[in-house]
C-alpha cells in the first residue's frame, strides 16, 4: 500500500519534504532532487552524487580484451566480454 504524506508551500514556494520520504530517498542537507511533471502529477527523484557514480563504476567488471586490426577478439581469452556481446 502507498504511503501518503502532506506538506505545505511557503510564501517563497518552498516545500519541506516529509521526514519518511527524505529517509527513504537518503536525502541529506544539500542533496539534489529531480522533479518530473507528468499528467498533473509530480515525481521526486534523488539525483546521484559523484560518490554514487563512483560506487556504481566500482561494480563494473574489468576485463582486458585484445581486438585485432579486423575488429575480432578471441572469445576463449575474453569470456566475459564475449558473453556480454552475445547476451547483452
């Protein structure tokens, strides 16, 4: 079931994001958010930080792939790359 929270708009157009939502999104002071308006509904998403991107990049496997002048590689030497190329 969806959780529903209310907020109030200030004279300056500012809205405080309710604490349960801030906690769920991991929002801290200075966090940047993205507002998406679609069909009169607003979605709020936390924008990734440089640290978030760095953590994602750390998870990417690294494999040296030797590609010859004709654009071919040896699938036996680069099994993960071959699997990625074939299966996506």
